[in-house]
C-alpha cells in the first residue's frame, strides 16, 4: 500500500511538471516589473513651460527639484511612486523673486506614463496615460499608487510626476 502511494504521488508530480512545462507564463497578467527607478529629475530650464515639451508634455512653469523618489511600473499597469521633497527650485532666481522658492504650491500630484506605441493602422505614436490625483503635502511628499491601462506595445516608457493639469514637475532621469 505504501509503495502504491509513493508511485501514485511520483506520477502526479511527473504529470504536473509536464503540463506546467508546456505553459508560457502571461507576463502582463502576472504584473512582472517593466521598470524600477530610485530617482527622478526635477524639471529644469530649458524644459519649463511649453518651449520644449517631452512627448507632448509641457514642463512646469518654474524649475523644480526632488529630494528623493522611487517607483515601479509593472506590465499589468500597476504604478507605484513615492516622492519626497518635490518643490520649486530653492536656488532659482525667478522663484526667489516671486517668493515661492523651496515650496510646493500644488495640493495634489498625478503621474503620467508616456509610451511609444502604434495606432490602429500600425503607425508609430506616443501614448500618454494619466493616473488620478493624489494628495501632496506642502513639503512636496506624495504617494501615487494606481493601475493604469498601458498601450500594447509600451516601448521606452517614461514616468512623469505632474501638476493636476498635466505639466511635469519631475521625470525619470537624474
């Protein structure tokens, strides 16, 4: 009886291994990491305003700096960002003159993921996908967590932290 149980158990493992070996994991369903980052670059001149948008996204009106940031984008669209000290550049002469240097005047941030993709006809296009709004405190700290619908394909994604109206304050980079 014991020998029959062991043979049955071994057979079950063998059949399971054969069945599982033929399966291809669905990376998009599993939420495999597309990218992880541990810093963001604040918008600097000459990217402020509408002069030099990146993938159609205008920069904030003044330069911004980030003390620390980290995040992850998964293939299923789950986006997590923690940003600390995202404020208007304290050394910017215009910000100093306006009395806003080193502050965060925005009560909320959102994130935008920009992907190179293709349209229905197969032509290359840029697709920008936004999250909802997330609270930001006066010191520029915020946590953004949302699952968004990424285009397929999503090539060379760039993650931006933006104002509620979509002007970017920080983006992937250093």
